[in-house]
C-alpha cells in the first residue's frame, strides 16, 4: 500500500514499500515554478529518497510544466545525484509525456548517477522496467 510522505503545491511523493519504490508526481502548477523553487523541491525529494530507503524511483512528469531553461543540470549533478547514489538507488524511471525523444532508448546510467535511468511514455512500461 502506498503512503503519501510529502505534498505541496508543486507535487506529491508516495512511498510504495511493497514495490521497493518511491514516486514523485509533479503537478501542472509547476508552470509557475522558479529555478530556486525547483532546486528546493529536488532537495526535499532527495531527503524523501534517503528517508524511505527505496532502491527504485519513479518520476511522473506527465504534467510537469516548468520551462527546461530554468533547470541547472550541473547543480543537480553536484547536489542531488550523489544523494541518490548514497541512498542506494538502483533504478530511476521517468514517466514522460508522449513524444519525448528519449522514450524507447535503452535505460543507462547518466553520470554521475551509478544507476540506470529510463524514459517511458506509459506508466505500465516504467513500472515493469523498475520491477524487472
């Protein structure tokens, strides 16, 4: 059974112990999210990953609306990914809107992550890969 462990105006986090999974569901309110708010949220989510201790992560970004121009990949690589590595994340999946170019590519580690990351257009495909 899933337990909601965090929620605010940007999204919600569920712990799914029976699946060894933690899930983030972004809300469409992220259209109004600033770069600093995004970084704060990633920091909060990393804390949830550490606290719950699940080896699988699912990010539902089907309604994520913040402009990619506001994302700082080098900040994430330096401040968030090492926390996922230390927490024992083994697989990381994004459920994305249809049409994302990375859907269908073979999941692979994205440095500095030590775990494979996959991109999926269907939730069921993401869950099947995470469970495999």
